[in-house]
C-alpha cells in the first residue's frame, strides 16, 4: 500500500528573486507540493482561488497555492486548463512560470531550487523565458516589459524573438483592456518606465497596444526646441523625468501622452508648439477609452495635451490670456490637477539632452497668479451685485485686477 506523501512547502517567485537581488521582500507566496484541497481546508487554510486552488494561511494570511500545471486550451490569457494534484512536482509547477528569474523556489532550510537557471540570469542581468509555454499567454509580454523597467535587465534575444512571433500570430489581439492598463500602470510607476515601452516597441506590441505612441518614433522634432530631434526619444525622456521626481501615475501618464498628435502632424507646421494639440487630444481620448484608463488619469492627460504649449508660453501672456488659461483648466476649482499639469510641463521642458536641470519659471509665474486669483472673494462680489447677470463680469474684472496688481509688482521689482 502506497504511503501518503507529506506535503512540502516552498517560497516561490518574486520573494526568492528579490531576496537574491538584495531587494526588500514585500510579499511571500508559497507552493505546496503533495497536498489536496481537502487537506488544506482541514488545516484551517481559507480557499480564495477562483481559477485554481489558492489558500490563505490561517494566521499569516499569506498565499499558498497547490502545485499545478497549465495547458493551453483557447486564445488569450484566460484560455488555460489547470491541473492541480498531489503528484505535480515542484519542477513542473516552476516550468509554467514566465521568466527564469521568477521560476525559483526556496525550501524550509533556505536552499534555493533553481532548475531553469534563474540565478545565472540574475548575475548577467538577463530576462529569459522559461520555456515554450511563455508564448501561450500574451500578458507575459507586458510583464516582461514591466520587469525590464523595474530591474533594467536586457531581454534575451530568443525571448524577444518569441515575443515578436506572438505579436505576429495575433496573441496580443486577445488582451483585454483592463489587464493591459493594469500592467502599463505598474510599469509607469517604475523608476525607468521608458524601458517598458522600448521593449514593447522592439517586439511590435507597442504598435498594437498604443499605436499613437509607437508612431512618434522616427518623427523629427522642431530643432529649435528639441535638440534630440526624435519625438519618441523625447517622450521617453519626459516620462523618465516624471518618474525620477516620484510623481504620481496620472502625471506620468500625462507626460507620456503630451505629444501624441505629433505622430500624425508634419513637424514643419508646429515650430512654436502649435498645430498638433487638436489631433493629440483625439488620440489621447481614444487611447484612454481603449485602455479603460481611470477618469482622473484621462482628464489630466487631455488637459496636458491641450494646454502644455500654452503653459510654455505663459511668461509672454497678457493678464486676460492668463485668466483664460486658468478658466480652461478649471484651475480655481481643481488646483491640485493644475499643479500636476505644471509638473508634466516641467517634465516636457526638461526631457531633453542637456536640459534636465533647466529653469522653468513658468511654473512659479502661474502658481503665483493662481494664488492671487484664489484670494479674490467671488462670493462677496456676487452678494454686492444687484443684477445676477452682472456677477460673472464683475468677478472677471476683480480677477483681472488681481493679476494686474501682481504684474505691476513684478515690473517694478
């Protein structure tokens, strides 16, 4: 009679990888070999997995999953048949994972189990797929690109070729918008988001997922403003600058999208930061719809695309034009969003070779005028008006007076 197998518990995936990279380990996931659903429930684990057996530890609430294999059954990232059973080995479970650096485990004694060469690839700073099963899940292209942004590792050529084949075979077409946005948002929050987009572009996925962004590469800039010439290179510098400042997701996405219209507009018609915004707004709107981007992210990206050229020219504006800019931006009601747009404009100005530390007086100029406008008591003005129809003009005149006072003070200083 066969003796029952004693279950074995292993830390797997990111926790092992990050420990080897001397990075903080935030979450630990476990694989259990030799167990059943019933045995886990008998020990007090709480079942939480919908598509495969995953449990929460009764005390630590860490995730424990039964060792499993996966078999492709349909296109897309959900088209899998999962097999979880006591006879599935640790090596079989690790084989279904995406990259070698994520396909390592650690046993209770601290020994590393590394059947697919993850430690060697960490040493050489390489992202390499574990096996042919990588091609069965298009989300893995996004994860690969995101890990490139996180760690700065190079993608192995055979892995890049596999991604190109997946794009050519139409696997990327089955990605759902919510999952694409989830991965892109995580990648944007890394220290060097440009690496994610460059990997996606190198394998052809960017042209499928964000064609307006892909179209910027190879488009010349107006040399007067942008010595780097290539618009795609400029946008990568801009989004990396925003990331280096630790700015939030909405600001980084706005930085990424601010020049989208230039991919469809000949550069000779926008030498003064004009002419491409209208097309860019339509492209940003379409992109946000396709990605199911959150409303606050969409709104800031649209605002930045529309107004960043005007913000750059703010120092030369008359008071009335400055007030109109604030009104278009709804800056008095949403000052925090306006400040985030200014941050995106700063990133645009500094996302150029040799300009990373350049002064950007437009930000202080506009913030000082916003503060002056906020000091105008619109409610008190409205109470003093006998005719309601006079209220908007009276408020406007008071705000212009506040701006004029500030401008006069700046002139005499």
